[in-house]
C-alpha cells in the first residue's frame, strides 16, 4: 500500500519516549540532566508533595555516584523509589507505602538465575505498573531474565551470556505514515546494515510484518491502524496517543546523545518479559539493594563471578536511564544531551 509521511509542526510524526501522555507537538528539551528542569516543572504545576520526593531522589542519585558497586544499589534504589513516588503523586495515582516488590535467593552457587524477583499486587511498583498499563500479580522472574530484557545493558548481557538469543534489534527512521488512498495511518521502522534481511523479519513480534510500500528500504510495520484526518488534527492526535501507547509496548530506547530505538523481538525465546524498562529496572535495583543491605557478602560474590561486568554496567547505567524515562513520563517531554556536553 502506498503511503506518505505525516507532518506535525514541520517535522515527520514519530514515536515518543513518554508512554502515558506524550506531547508530540513540543520541542525536545536540551539539557545535561533533567533534575532542575523537572523540579521547576513541578514548582510551576504546584506539585509540592511530588517535588519533595523528587528532591529526595536527586539527593540519593548524587550519593550513588561516589559509592562502590557493593553499596551503590542501596542509594540507587531509593532514588528510583522516590522518583517513582514523585511521578505517581503528580499524576494522582494512588499507592500504598509498600515497595511493591520483593525477592529471595535460591540455595546454590552465585548465579543470577538463583536470585528471584517478585512483583507484588500492591505498593509503589504495582502502582507504576498500573500507570503504564501492566499487571502486577505476584509474577516471579529471575534476576538474569530481568536484566536480559533491558536494552541499555543488552550488549553487556550478550557478551556475558553469549549463548542467549539477541532480543533487541536497532531500528532507524521510525515514523507514522498515512495511506495515499484513505485515512488509515500506521507505524513503520527500518532495519539497516546487518539487520536488513529476512532473518530480522522472521523475528518480528506477532503484531508486526514487513512493509512493502518502499522497495528501496527494508521496512516493517505495526499491523494495527488508526484514523488520521489532516483537517481534524486534535482528534487525530488523540487517536494517535492511544495507538502510540499500544505500540510502545514493543519499542525501547537507550538514553544518550543520539536517538537510539530498539524493537524487542517476538517468537518462542526463553526469558522474554513483556514489561516496560521502567518497571524492570525498578525491580532489578530493588533486588540488588536487598543484597547490598542484608547480604553484602553475596553481592560481593556476584561481583566476582563471570557476570561481574554485567552487574557493574547495570549499577552504573541504570540511574541515568531510569531518571530520563521518569522525567519524560512526568512532563510529557523528551530530553537530549546538548552537543556541547556530549563532546566532553
């Protein structure tokens, strides 16, 4: 089916980092970090209770930077907990004081598969799950599988566990297009370089298929459609917001100086977890914080195993990724590092 780009404010309509309330018309905010921007946003919105937790989250974030890997998970987790509370309060989402996540360790060697994480039906994590459209019903995962499903450490995971299937495929040119013959609109993305082949198409999730509308490019598309009417932008955008929320269940990004988007593969692959990066990151850091607080000797043994680099990458990288995602969910805006900062 032939299609054309959809333009919004002079730019192609595309996907957004925020899942719940993306502001598609707004410009990207260029900032070295989002702490001050979000603080001022909460102040303008008179969200004083949320602002208190945001300030607490920043304090824990800054404390984390000076700690070693055996202590950092504890302050990093409380950064995540308070930032999530700020989000929930600002959005009017009710949550109990419970953390909403727990875990235990199976007897045996120091293995990520022996560390279990449980999503509880109540508490802060459960409320975050509900806000993002997920369930939280005592689901139990291994820490290994939780880390497997995080795109920003996927390269470290692949190197650590080389026998595991690659589950994140980089995509370029993500955008929304419209049929030339009717008002149907849909998402397309492009596989490039080593991913531009039938093997990538075979790994598409069930709701995706190859797009044949442009024979010069190796495209794929989201099967569902929505109605886009240029003369009714307001309602068309609202339809796209609903569509976008379904679409984002399959698409993940990595925070950094460039826009890096990934499609999570489908198919019969062990260890796949259909959850957002935010909820998985929260749960994984909680598990490590438990080890840091109650059994630091076990955490130290993990950091001496073959997966030590993977854990170190997660502990170092997760805070900036998590805060960027929370900041987008809070404000509806996207944030990028200014060019002057990324060159340092």
